């Protein structure tokens, strides 16, 4: 029975309403319990649903007719199948852990702000569930907009800080550009197919001879939407700034769930992309370029969260690469493992930030140059963080190894160049992650003695999710064990096979010879280990006196000057045009007309008022003049 | 006489009435001007009545065509009599309240 | 030019002259008297048109009853003195101009109409006799006639209510 599926998004929505409307009256503990409890219920329901789906009970759950217009019918329906159920588990599962974590992390807030935080989180979970559950692109778009809104609200959660507000606005505007593409794609789809239901669209796209150019256009517009939401070139710059939000938010929204919406959408539309090879190639190129670009930037960042943010962008790039080379399963696999280890990394970073006392007059300490040696103060955080770093770097048998290598092997099967570039990126990943690890946990503490005195391990509500996520990050890879290790062991691929069957039929995966695969894996692991050792050796005894960056280092530290580039080619001309429109067209043109009309009416009314003098004689005179006037019109001016 | 003689007589009388209404301030004189206008219309009605009667009589000597015109004048006189009685009562009351029959004092429409 | 024409022109001149005297007399009492002259002349016109009943009714109702009411009110208010304050010169001028313009426009509009050449039956024709009018009035227009009595009743009630003191 999948009838209860509507409860899964509904329960967090109820939590949002209670927490949001009653935020000034409910206590902190109630808000926390409500926030976590609703997500927990959704998680349990998702597990039940998952078991149902595994027994083959998939389908579309129709709720009611959402939009009905002539021949266009958009039902409010939920898609219950293998892909959506996997995302449900990630969202509610990881979401629940992060909710638990948040109860401790956000404890310093006052009750109203605390309830507001949980209200936003619940709203986010609701929107995200709507996004993955929707059975057509319109419902997905509702969720898509909803998560964008929540992202904005949560980045700007500490709204008294102008910088944070700007970051929130930046995220919102960047997302809008993507949403614009998404919306156009939906309209185009309605024009071409007359429906937005996944089932019908995919059936019509693959059966009827649809123009490839049209499909390419639609998929490219969808890709624009995905680049906005999933922070790919050219719209990735919002994600690093989004680190202004509370750290659990970064973990939930900007690492584990929301940013994978683009991957979900492309995986969902896999058949369209398979039918439009040009778009697919562009997806691969965009993904790979983003992966490399973000990885190089991450090398030189000093803010603990910024490094993780660029690492997220880079990992998302890998997922796009996977989608682009047709390895949809591998991408979804990487989404899963990434959700585990990246959420873990963010929560670990949050734990570190939480542990270091605030310096008087300063904000939260996030600069890794002033950290170091936290290993002995925070053992749990340290161990879990290390496991996550190993997972993301791709050391077997941690989860990241399997998923990332599956993507790279698929890329190799399409073109070895993609593989080698991707490998370069994963080496960079290993390097910057262990640079981060070494500078944070190894060596000596570089902050003040006063701070050092207060360093402490985080409370259990924070470490418990860390431990659970660490376990998942370690064993998660066994969901999709490659064929070469054990025949028929790739559970995920079998599970998701029905979703990608259509694409598989049109462009079957090119198998790579097992020997080649062994060699590639071995090469990868060896190179990664070298990078790790180098990074630890280089940064374990990092000292504050290191020279300022020069040349390439400075270029990377300034993020390739992409923000400045956007500023120069988009913002400045736009501002100039706006300034011109404001000062010339608006002030003197439109305002002049509007105010002139107002002044004229005012003046003429003042004059006309004098006619209303209350004298009966004058009124009669006017009447006679009017009659005269009408006579003249009637009799002489026919 | 042709009908246009009567029409011009009637129009002239009517316009005299209008000029009276427009130029005088005394409410009673204004009222009398209104009566002049009413009578201008009455003359015209009777003249048209006789004009139609003549046109119809040539075809049928026993016709009574146009008699409604004269009946209408009768009803106009009825209404005029009623109107004068009420109008004069209003003027009397106005005189009682403001001790004048000058319509320019009646400018409450302004407020 | 027969006697009828002479009488027509004479009465027309008298009507217009006395009407002008009505509106230009300073003294309201004179206005009332000139108005009576006007009404008598109009009655003369009715006789020329052989509308004998209307001529008599006009004398009785207008020149008699209504004008007596006017006179009565004027005397009651003691307005025979030339106390009327002058109206705004400009407004007076404008009123006269507007009235003349209306006259001009109407005359100009009507002077070339075809129907203007039709003859009007003078002196003879029996539709204006009281017998014929009475037959039509009490046969075809009985209901309006009765309703006009209601109008009179309401006018009477209205007059009494308005004229009542101490409201």
C-alpha cells in the first residue's frame, strides 16, 4: 500500500506550521522535539515505502487535479519508484540526523529564533520531499522553488548581518536564473508533449519521432536549472557564499540534499538526455570543468566551511560527469555516498566551530590557519572527520572510493581523456581534504591559550549523528560494489535498473575490460595515497608565519577571480544601465509624466472648484449653455 | 398663418423666459419666467394641433385628429396649477426663514 | 392681409412686449400685472385658433387663480418696493447672451425645415370646442384626468406641510 505516501511530505509541513506560527509561545525543547519528530516519522514512513517498493509496488499516487486547463491536465500526484524512494531515504534519514545535531548546535539561540530555525528546516524537508515525490515537472518545480526559498531563508538566518543577507540574496538570485531555465523547459515541454507527467513525457519522447533539436533545447534549459540548483558552472558562485548559514544547514541543504536536486532531475529525465547526445555531452563537460575548477579553488581556501563548500561543488561536478557519460546509477550512488560523507564533514566542521570559543568582539572562528592539534581535544570528531576524509578522497573500502571510481570508469569507457582529467580532480580532492584535516586536527593548536583552555568535545546530541554518519560513510559503498569484486554484487544497479532501462536500451554502457579496470583502480589508489601523504607531510606542522600567496596561489585563493569577472561583465554594465534608467528615464521621464498628470489634475480641479459656487443662477446658466452646446452639435455638426 | 409663425413666437417667448430666469434674482420673478416658458409650449401645442387637424380634415371632414394636443395643454395647466401652489409655498417658507426672496442666499448647494 | 393676420401680428407683438416687460420690470407687482396681460394675449391667440375651451381655461386658471396667488404672495411679502439687489453684472450679461444665443440657434435651425410651410387652421375647426374636448377627455383620458385629482391632492398636502409653522 502506497496510499499513505502523501503523509511523508505532509508531516514536516505540519511541523513547519506549528513551529512557524507558534514560535513565540512554544518552548525550545518542544520546538526541537517537534522538528526532529516530524522528520523521524517521515523517515519511518519512507522506510516502509522503501520496503514496499522493493517488493515491486511502484506507481503514481494520484491525489487531485492541480491545474486543469483545456487539454492540459496537471495532477497533484506522487511518483513512487526506486529513484524517488532512495532520495526519500537520504532526505529524511540524513535530515533527521542533522535535525538532532541542530538541537545541540543551535542551543545558544533564543526560543523564538530556535523555533524559527526548526520551522525553516521542516519547510525545507517538506519542499525537498515534494521535489523528489512529484510525478510531473510542475510539482517538482513547486518543490524546486520551495527549497530555493528555504535555502534563502536559512542562509540569511542571522539576518542582522548584512554580509549574510547579501549571501542569501546572491543564492536566491543565482537560483532564479536557473529556475528561469527550468520554467522555460517546462513550458516548452507542455508545448511539445502537451503534458508534464514523467510517464507520458518519457513515453512520448522515446516513441514518437520528436525533433532532436527540440529535445536538446529542452534538456539544455533543464540543465540551466540544474546548474543553478546544483551549483555548477556558470552559476556555482552562490554555494561558497551560502556557508553564511548555520553549519547544520550547510550540511543538510548545501551538501546532502538540495544541491543534489539537479542531479535528481537529470537522472529522472535520463531518457531525454540520452535522446539528446549534445546536451549529454555538455552535461559531462560542465560537470568536469566544475569539478576541476572548484577543486583548484579549494586548494587555497582557509575557511573550513569554504573548503568544504568548494569540495561540494567539485563532487557535484563529478555527479554531473557521471550523468553526462550515461552512468546514471553511478551518479545516484555518488549522491548517496556524498550525502553521507559530506554531511559528516560539515557536521564535523560544525563541531569544530562549536568547540572553539568565540573571541571577544569576533565572530565564530572558522579559519583553519588558527586551528590545529584538535585531535587530542575532540577525539570523536577527529575520528569521524578522518573517516569522512578517507571516504571523499577515495580510499578503499570507504564509500567514496566505489562511487567515484564507478563514475570515472564509466567516463573512461566513453573517453579516456575524461578519465584522466577526472582523476586529476580526484587527486586534488585528496590533497585539499587532507590539507584541511592536517591543518585542523594535527600539529599544535595555533589559537590563543585562553581559547585552548576551553576546547572541548561536543555534546552527545552532536557526536551521535557524527558516529552514525561515519558508519554510513564507511559502509555505504557496499550498496554498489563493482562487478569486479564480486559478481552480481551491485545491489543499487539492480534496484535502479527499471528507472534507467530506457536509456540503457538506447545507449548501452560500454563495458570496460576487467584487467583495465583493475589497473585503473590501482593507479588511482596509489596516486591518491601519495597525495594524502604529501598533504599531511606538508601541512601537519603548518605555522602562521607562512608567506603570503603569490602567483598561481593567489589566483586560486581569489577563486579564479570569477566573482570579479561576473561583477565586471554582468553587474557593472547592469548597474550602469540601471543608473541611466533611474536618473534619466525614471526620474525625469516617467516621474515627470506621472507627476505632471497629477499636478495638472490638481491645478484644474482647483480651478474647476470655483465653478461650484452654490449659486442656483450660475448652475442654470451652465445648464442653458450646455443645452445650447448640444443643440449646436445636433443641428449643425452632424 | 403657417406653423413657423407660431414656432418662432413660441421660441421667442421661451427664450424670454430663459433670460428672465438667468438675469433675475427675485424668486417670484424667476417663477413667473418659468410660467412664461410653460405658456410658450402651450401655444405651440395648440398650433400643432390645429395644423394636424387641417391636414386630416382634407381627407376626412369628420376627423378629430389633433385633439390630443389641446388635451395635453389642459393637463399642462393642471400640473402648472399644482406646481404654482407648491412653488409659492416654498417661496413663502424661504421668505419666512431668510427674510428675502433672493435666490443668491440659497447657496447651501455649495456645502 | 386679412383681419386674422392683423390680429395675429398684433397679439404676437403684445405677447412678446408684455413678456419682456415681465422680466425687465423692477417692481415685482408690475411683473405680475404684465404677466396677466401676457396671459390674456395668449388667450387671444387661442381664440384665433378657435380653441375656445383652452382660451377660457387659460383666463380662469392662469390669469385668474394663479396670478391672484402670485399677487397675493407679492403683497404678503411687501416686495413692491424696488429692493431687489442687483445681480452680478457679469452673470446677468452672460445670462442675456446665453438666452439670445439659444434663440438664435433655434431660429437658425428651424427656419429651413420643410414642415414649416404647413398651414394652420385659423378661426374655424371644432376640435377646440368644449363639447368635443369633453367627449375625448371623459372617454379616452378618464384615468389621467382622475389621477390629476390625486396630483392636486398631493400638491395641497405638500403646500400645507411646507407652509406649516414651527417645523
